[in-house]
C-alpha cells in the first residue's frame, strides 16, 4: 500500500511531466498572431493602382 509521501512524489512527478510536455508543445506551436500581422502588413503595403485618367 502506498503511503502519503509516495503518493505526493508520484503526483509531483506527474505534474512536472505534464508541464514539460506543455512547454514543449507551446515551443512547437505556430504563433498565429505574428502570422496575422504579417499577412495584414502585406495587404497594407500592396501597390496602389489609380483607376482615373487624371492622375
């Protein structure tokens, strides 16, 4: 039968493994905010074509 200290150690180990897995996942996750900014920047700096003849 497990005593309280063993249970505590197992819970702590499980938590550390979960946090490590989460941090690795976030490192490999693409940053969609930067992608939106760069695509918006590309649209913003698109060449402007004037349609009127008077320009």
